[in-house]
C-alpha cells in the first residue's frame, strides 16, 4: 500500500511540473499560434534568477532564516524579472519576425533557447555544473495513517491548481484576456477593431515567461537542483503535455500533464525493466495523439479557410 | 689596386652578413597539439577541468624555456557527442601540423574517434573514458590511455561491498548511455563472481530528475546495496531521493563518473556514508598536492577527477615531441614504448596502450566531500557509517 501511495504522489508531482510548463505553451499557441521552444529554457532562467537574488541578498547580509515572507518576496521578484525577460524576448526576437512565416519564428525560438543555455553556462559561476537550489519548502509534512505527505507535495499541487484557475479567469474575465482571445481568433480583425495587437502579444510573453519562471522555481525547489541545460527536456515534456491536452486550452495542460506522467510512472514503477523506456513510451503516446487526435483532448478542431 | 680594395670590401661585407645571420637566434618551430573534450553540454564541468589542467602543464613546460619547440594547442569541443567528436577529430587530424592529441571523457565519443586517429596516424592519449574496447578491441598503436578501466573500478566496488562490508543483495541502477550499460554489465559480473544477489536492475536517462517511482519499487525490494553506474548529477539525485523513500540503511555505491564534490553539493547530508570506487587521489602524494596548489592558483573551475589525467597526458605528449621531434609516426611509437613520470606516478602502457597503473581508490563521502577511505573518520572508527544496521 505504501508503494502505491508513493507512486501516486510521484505521479501527481510530475504532473504538476509538466502542467506548469505546459500552461505557458498553451498560451503561446492559443493566442499567437506559436510554439515557443525557448519556453523550457525560460523556466531555467527563473530558477537561476532566484538563485542570483538569494546570493545577492546574502552578500548584503540579508538572509531568510526560513521566513515565509522573505521566500515569497524573492519568488515574486523572480517572477516579475522573468516576465520582463519575456518583454526582451518579444522585442528582440519575436516582434521583428511577426510578419514572417511561423516556421521562421519557431526556429528563432529554438535558437533563443540554445542561446539562453549557453549564456547561463558561460556567465554563471561554475555554470556547467549542476547548481544546488535554495531550500524553499519547509521540512516535514502531514501524516496520514503513518504516511508522510510532505509540504512540498502539498504546496506544488495546490499552487498548480490555483495557477490554472487564475489563468483561466484572466483569459475569460479580464479586458486583456478578451484582447488575447480576439487576437487568437483573428489577427487582422482585432487590429481593425482597435486592439493593440503588438501589446497583446507582448502581454502573452510577459505572462508566459512569468509562468515559466514559476515553473522553474518549483522544479528547482522540488528537486533541489537546477542546471543550465534542463530546460530542453522540461520544454519537450511540457510541450508534449500541451499537445496531448490540446494546445490553446489551459485545462488541457493539466490533462496532458497527467497523461504523460502517468505513462512515465506506470512504465518505470510497475513494469519490470521499464524505467529505461519511460521516455520512449511517453513520446509514443504523444505520437498516437498526434495521429488520432491532433487537436488534443480538449483542443478545438480548426479549419484553414481558403 | 682600387678594384682589389673594392672586391675585398664586398667579400668582407658578405662574410659579415653571413656571420650575423648565422649567429642570430633561430626562431623555434611551432608544433601543434590538440585537446578534445566536452567543453559544452552536460559534462562540460569535467571537460573544462581537464582542459585547464592540460593547459597548465603545457604552459609550465614552455615557461622553462629549454623546450625546443613553440607549442600551439588547438582546443576542440566534442560536446559528449560521438558525431561532434568525430568532426573535431577529423579537423585536428587533417591539419598536417598537428602531431598528437589528448582526447575525450565519454567512452562513446572515444570509440567513435579512434578510427580517425588511426587513419591519420596521430597519437591519441586518452585522459578519460573507461570502455575497454577503446584500447583492446583493435590495439591501435596510436591509442594510449592514462586512466584505468571501468572493469577495475567495478571489481573494487563489488569486493568492498560484499567481502568487506558483507552486503550481499544489490539493486543496480545505471544510466542508459554506453557508459552506464557497460558498468551495469561489469558490476553484474563482479557481483555474481562473489556470490552476491541482484534483486533488480533499473535503467535511467541522463537528464532525468525524478527517480521516485523506481526508488519506491526498490524500497519494496529491500536491498543491502544500491549501485549507481552513471554520472554525478543523477547519482546525487538518486541518493537524495532514496533517503526520501526511506532507503537510509542501504549502502550507496557509485563509480568514477560520480567522483566529484558536486555529488556532495547536490546530495547534501544525504551524501554522508556513500561510497565511490574511484580514480587516483591527487592529494595522496606531494607532487599531486603541488598540482592542486598550482591549479587552484590559476583557475576558478574545479579540476574534477580527470584533471590530473589530462595534466599527465599533456606531459606525455610534450615528452615525446621533445625526444623525437614533430613526427607523427615517431611520436606514436615513443609514447607507447616509454614510461612517463608525472602527477599520477609512473605511467606505463601495456601492449595495447592501456595504463597498468593509474591508482584505483575507494572513497567514502564525509561532510559532503569524497575522502579516501584510509584517511576517513569512518576507517579510524571515529564515526559510524550511517547505513550500518
């Protein structure tokens, strides 16, 4: 029984990690029809920015001694800074290419991701090495019938749910969200109706990057480690989750995350010798979905108008 | 008479010019050597440590001023990728001025490039890699390796766990690269030879972060030993997460791929009492300690476990060039047939270019650092191993 509970907790945690990354992908595809392949690496930027902030404050003798306010403040600052990184990416890479074919923009994001990795590796002290991530979550947890559910499990799970709800409310209930939905439906008409399309797209990058920053922080805090090159794997898994769930649908992100992590946990935990094939099977599942339901589970079928 | 005077003057001037020309200090010939290693990618830390160590030795030798050649080093990145390694090997070997190279950390890359170096007849001194086929499959004369084989590390690991600590039941976790699967096969053989029992074998991907599913499974198997055949990041994560699932009374054994203080940094207190069947301890000799001092004075990146090997690889190449000149074939022959005394002690190669020395050492993790067992507080009895039942 303990074994099943442990597996279930691992499954939930992995789902949350992938979902947090996938939400960003769904926003980029949903609004501007772009698969931003620097998104995974933006998650890593979030993790490294937090470590830099910690280091900076420690240098001036401002240490946290575990206080919630201190940790929350640093996380908020990190998210803001990562969001501003999104502005930089938009202005430097995306905006100049907005009228280019989508393939060119996609390639530009791939190159941006590679550049991010190398910038971190070269500029961060011992950047090639894995970095110990600061302790954010408190020790201990809640005992349920002699089984310890750790605080990190509880926090990450509820945070993921909250983020999903907030993003959905933002997109459906706010003026900016309305602009985003308009732009996603028709770029030209949105412009004609007076929507500042460039500003709307920039908002997508700010929010997407901020979400990536949060995902990077949670990933680093849970595993207590980050590295300059984990973004590519994180990005691929997050994108796969978004594809399965339905690109453009934020609730699809959680379904996709659940499916990918279920496959991985099931294969590695329950199938003898399966651990080395977990990635293989999770990508086979992605391929199956692309073949039988390319719009994803909750995605809407789109038609190209001629 | 005037004509004679002019002739004598012309001849004198010519003689003077020839004399001055002949006495002018001759410019040293520039000889090129190469270093190839993972300068980017997941193993960049090891590659950069080795590159710095290589550079340190080259500069040391050239500073002495009695070296007969100017040495130009070409640094190439293999990114831990065989295709990139082959491209780098082709690039250096096709430069006719390159006479020798020190190469590679990853065995798959080494296996891919030995044919290139053999084709061009360029001496290839391995400062890393552990696959036995690199030296023994073809016995190429160009290939030498200054680091011991993985099979020796695994024998030591099995010997200690089973016969010294009486831990019989094992779970093997390995990464799915050639390095990991090779170590899996070798440790399996070593365990079986000694009557140990393998309860399960699990493959993991390099770059994977979450091992809770397989560790939950391993918890059910209740082994005495968890062996990890792979590199440092995954080793540290597995060790940390194994403690979360309650595998704190298990001997954690790993191999040279994890022999880096990065293990302790990542695993923190979970690293305590882990074992590593590793390579040469550079702090165990006077000359080794001098290397550490010189290295740390110049570089901020750690030299990692392969730094001393790269340092001696540079020394081996430079010794050969000094002895026989910048001749590829002569350098190949010289390196294979001559011993070298360096920071590793005396390096001697067997008929296939494999070192017969290289210093295997058992390390225990104490206060988040790998310490030679003999120097540890565990060996002296001052501390008790945390996993001892």
